[in-house]
């Protein structure tokens, strides 16, 4: 039974589905629960307990929980956070290692093979499809951020349209406020709604006065993490 549970766990992670492995600390029995509350394992969990497990999955919260007379360890296994960068540009060369250090799986999308090279992006997943085609295949989910950095509408606009039609938790694009206003006008003519356009982080990154590519990469990554985790502090 345990082998089947761990096979199911590996399959869920391969499919980018968050799950929790719940261990009854009294009996040692284990149950795998997904974000919809479906379970499989050595012992069924009480229906009243499942909402706590689902909420733990949603919040990436691990820990011991008391339920009636039992104690359970909820070990959440989320899929890796993912960053899809559109544009194999100089700024991307700074953003890739920073995002990796923060634990993101990173891919760089650019059909211009003169830019998307292993020499410029060593040990990086390079995708030389057009951005909209690549995003349609990669299917950004709630653990995926998409950032367009080319400064070229023929690359950035299709990428934004595809990203805003997905469940990506963050969609950002490089460019000043004047460029952003023109971009929004173009995207409106492509049929994007006000709600979709409001999701765009543009100009991309937190306003920390960044100047160099490395500083701008830090500002972008900080904004992505803020969107992913949310503010953790509360005012007195």
C-alpha cells in the first residue's frame, strides 16, 4: 500500500498537482489527499478533517494537527514554483540565477536562436518556440509566473495574451508607463477584458529605484514573491 501511495505522490508532482501526505501519528497509517479533498491510502480520513488538510495544501502549511483523539502530521507537497521568462535578453541573464536561488524552476522562451543559447544561459531550459505557442504547451498554472522582457510587441503581446488566459499567479512585462499605456490599448483591441488587463504587473517589478540589470532582477523577483506569498506582516 505504501508503494502505491508514493507512486501516486510522484505522479501528482509530475502533473504539477499539490497534495498532502497525512500520517496518523498514533497508528503510522498514511493517506494522500489532493487539493479537491480526494484521498487514497491506508486509512480514510474523517470528512470533517478533510477541510483542514485542503486548507493546509492551499497555504503550503505543514505541521501537526490534533483532531478529536488523534494527532496527524500534514506534509504538504506542492509542485515547484515556475518562472517562464519571455526574451533571452541581458536582463534575463541576471533574473535566471536569482530565480533559481529562490527555488523557481526557470525556462527562457525566445525563438531567436542567436539570443537563446547555452553559452548565454548555461544549464537553462531554453525554448525556441514563439511565446504564445510555448505557453499554450506549458500551460501556466497557479504556481507559474510569466515575465515578458523583450520590449518588442510581436513577442511580448502574444505572450501576455496567452499568460492572461491562464491561471498564472503573476504576469509581468518590461517597459515604462508610456509603453505600458500603449500596450494596454493594443491588448484591448485583441479582446482582453479589464479584469485581465488589471492582472498585468507593468512596469514589472517593485519600485525600489533599481538601475542595473542585477538590481532590476531583484525588483522583479521580489514582486513575484510578494504576489505568491502575500504580505506576512500586520500593522500594529
